[in-house]
C-alpha cells in the first residue's frame, strides 16, 4: 500500500504522479518486483510527511503500475491505472513500507430501466457541466462517458469533476454502483448551479464593465460576489458612520450627514450620484469641527517672536499684543479682522505668519489677486459637475483646526463681473456678527468661523468696497526710512541671502557704508524687496569668486567697490545739487508702492492765452492746474504782472515721465508755484519739495499720504518741505529720524508758499480788494480774511 496526498484515484482512471517519500519508494519497488499491483489510499492531511495507519482513508483503489521512470533526483515518476475500489481491512508497517489486507466491492450491476434512466440523466448533466466548465475539453469528455456500465460511468465522471479532496473521497467510499450513480447526479446538480451562479456574476460584472475601465475588473467582481452573498459594503458604511459620530459636528450637520449616508447606502456603487454623495460626505468629515490649536497667550513670548521677525512697526506690534492681552481676560472673544495696508515689500504677509507663530496657531493663506468669481469664496452647489467648496472651506480643511490665522492676501485686487462679486461674498466671512454661521454653497450647512483670526493685506484702500472696509480694522504700514532699511538689512536680509547662497561670515562682509550705498544708489522703494534682491545679487557674485578661488576667499563689500558687483548706480543722490531753475518745482506724490518725487515744469511762450497740459495728467490734476492759473490771475498785480498778461502768452505745463499716468489734487501748490515762477521769472529753490491742494482763493488744503511723501523726499536727499498746516497733526505718527532730520514749513495760504519757495525777491504784496469770483453777494457769511 502507498499513501498519496492532494488527489483521489478512481477505478478506470489513468493517473501520473511522482513518488518521493522513502517508504513510498520502497512500497513501489516491492510491487514492481511482484505482480505490479499496489493499493493507493489518500491521506487525511496532506501536510503530514510520515503518516500512520490512522492518518489514511481506509477506502482506496487497487492500481496497476503501467510505467515507472527513475529521475535524477532519486524520485520515481509512475503511471498508474485504477482497477477497482477496495477497503483496507488491515494495515501493517513491514520493512519500512505499508502492507494492506483489502476487501474488494461488488461486481457488475444488473441493468434495469431505472438504472438506464439514471445513467441517461447523469450523462446529460455531465454534458451541461462540461459546457459550463471551461477547463474541460467537451469532445474528449463526452467520448469518455459513452459507456454501458453504470459503475464505470460513475467513476469516470467522478474522476473528472472539479471537487474538493473530501468530496471526491465520499464518492470513492460508495461501493454500490447504483447509489454512487445517484450521488454523482446530486453532485452534478450542485456543481451546475454553482457554475450558473458564477456565469450570472460574470455577466453582471461584464455589464458594469461597459461603463467603467478594465482596471476595475477585480474590484467589480468582488462587489458582485458580495452582492450575491447579501453582504454589500457594510463595513465601509459602518466606518463612515463611526467617523461622523466622532467628528464633533453640530446636531443639524450630524443629522444631514447621517441622512446623506443612508442615501449613499441605497445607491448603486457605480452610479454618478453615489460618487457625488461620497465626495460630499468626505468633505463634511475633512473640515475641522472641534479640533483647535492650543493657543499660546504669553505676551512676552509674542513680543519676542515679533521683534525677532520684524524691525520697527511698533504700532502694529502693539495692536497684536493688545489682541493677545484681551484673550487672557475674555474666555471666548469674537474673532478680530485686521487689515494691513501699505506699499509692497514692507512686511504685510510675513507679519501674518509671525502672528501665527506668536500665538501657536496654524497659518493658512488665500491669495485674492484677480479673483472674479463669487464661487471661489462660497463654492459651487453640488448639482454642478466637478463642484467643490469655496477657498474658505478648502483652507480650513488645509489648516486642520478651527482657529487658524487666516490671511486674505491682496484683498484690494479683487474684481467683479457677470460671475458675481467676490468682495460682497467676503462680507459674511469678515463680519464677527455673521461668521458664526457661514454657509458654503457646496456644504450647505452652517460653519463657525468666529474663532478664526482673519488678517487681510492691501496696497490701497480705495479699491476695497466701503462695506468691506467697515468690517476690518485698518492698520497702516508706511515705508521705511534709510536708517530703518539699514537696520533691516544688517539684522535680517544679509543673513537670509548669505544662507540662501551658501556663504558664511568668513566669505562675505557687508560694511555699513556699503549697505547704505545699495539703499541710496541701487534701490528707490518704500519696502525692502529690491534691497534684498540687490544683496542677493552681490552674494551670487561673491559665490562665483569663492568657487573660483577656494573656500577661504573673502570679500568685504564697501561703497567704493560696490560698482564691481552691481555695476553703475541706478539712481543718483538727487537733483538737490543742481542749480535752481525758473518754472521747475519738486513736488511730492503718493503711489500704490509708496511716495515718489514728481518734478513739474512750466514754460511761458508768446501766444493768445492757450493753456497746454502734458504728461498724462488725469482730470483732477488738470482741474488743479486750471485752479492754480485762476489763482495766479487773481493775484496778478501782487506778483507784478499786468491784469491781462494771460491774453498775450501761451502756458505749457508738463510733468515729466510722460508715460506714467498721474492724477490727484495734491499737486495744486506745486503747479501754482511753478506758474508764478515762470511768469515772474524768479527761480524756485531746488532743495525744497512741496505738496498740498490749492483753492481759487489761494488757501492750502490738507492732503493724504503725508508720511509716504516725506519718506520719498528723505530718500531723495531733500530735507526741507512745504506742507498744509492742517496736516501738522499727522506729525505724531512720523518716525523720530524723519522729524529730526527734516525742516517742515506748515502753510495755510499760497502767498506763504511763494515766499518760502521762490529764491529771488518778488514784488511787494500790496493791499487791494480781492478779485470778485462771484456775482452773487453772500451777506450772511463771515467777512473773508485778507489773503495776506
């Protein structure tokens, strides 16, 4: 006897297999020397290498060894033909192999009509089975079962069924041919049902595959099988439900999420609605509902962080520290909305990052530059294909906490068109009274933004709608003085650019006069971006020399050798050192990137009273020029001019840099001074700048952007300026260096401006009745004060 594993051998079955176990080899050799007969029985457990008598089924098959071949590795390949089934009555281990005493079964079965009918049924079922079972050759199998013996038919079919070992052994255990035939019929019924089920699953998957890609084939098949078993995707839905329960959603949001989950369960997995619903649930779970950053409320720590990151900006730092101080006394204060307004490069965005660092909150930034679509803020409704929440909710997901520092960058650069007005959509976001229940179109539930610290940045205020301005606390950041820039360069910029280019202090040293020369001769800006760029430019030039000459190479950057690194200076010190000229005045202008110097030229030509304005002047500036001319005409005698002087001359007013548009009323006194100088032929002092609006009666009115204008004069090396008297109150906000280094003249009348600005003497001012400007008397008004 030889135990076999992983197979059951039936009578009438020709089977090849390899014999490798020592006991089996010896049993095989013993059979070959005798009558080539061997009893083959299957092991209960195929993993047992040395089975005992109790580990082997008692019913097996007596086989005839047809052929045997010894292989090089010592194994023997044999071909065995099954003769008849037998039952082992006794098994003994003799000389290292099994010897069995067996009893064979019944002989041939007598044919009856019932047996014939059963045989026909079994043959018919087997034909169906072979058609469904693609691994069997139809012609070969049908030819093999065309026989008249019931016993042989049942064994041949049993041998070719794709069954488990235990099931095949059950069929082998049945000695009665009629009973065995009936059992084979039952097994075929079950197997055909299984194959039909598998075909149904295959067809369902195929239908689904018509709408999906082939890569999803296996997943879809698993889903179809699970559907047939009645399991579905319960585990996934249970996991989603658990996440919803632990997310900390408010009650109304929780109920909506559960309702959406129930809808998702009822939908076919591959439907488009299912994908939309699943994405919606994922977004509801991704938004932070209860997670908060642990806030650092230490004022000392915040002050240290702010001072480390930024130089100056004392008012801004003071406001941030006040905000933190309030949070120490009030448990749940309303979120503040700060708006930093100032020229580019003064540190608005980096201030927001410093606030986050000082308070221990997460920092997220949303750039509003060029945003035109209101849906960018509030999202699209789920009915649209590819709908998503707005940038507010997306940024909250990115932050992962409900109390981040949220920076709305470039809030003045938004636009509006047919798609909506994003600035209006921000009204709800930035209103502490309303943002506790902000509603995104996609989520369609209320979300609390009240614990977010919103920080907006802008270069100008006039492009921000009034209602939006009203919701923000405006904090102005002015440009830096030369001294402040020098300190910023020494403390921050040099170190940053040195590290960015891989240099050390041993390779490059910036002297103070070198940095001052970069500031004065190579940059002309309110912020420090270009200054940082030029310092980086110098560092890169030094890196090239270090690579060429070795790591010990050292360069000291001074004012004298700066040309070697940055080339010819881009700006000269100023026009201060040039001679004063007739009709040429230095004005001060405000721009979105800080203050600037604006020269104004007037030329008087022979003509017929024509006024020409060039230099791309806007409507307001043209009106200022006409008002200035009317004032000069009203004061003609005081300036030593004939009353009808304007009839015999053409006046041309030009503001250089004609490619740049210019507008605003604050050039009024500049234009009037230039006109007076050109007409009376007296030069204007070149070392003095001025700004102010002028009225027809010569009154000097206040203007805005005074600090930026004075900083521009300071940068240009002009240290004397004429200002409207009503602006004197703004002096409190000026840096000490500006107040101490500049001589300021505060004037109320245009006559005072001419006295200070014109170099030579002008005709003495005589008392005269002011020129009537209106034909209607106004007796109820107080008497007009004389011009002088």
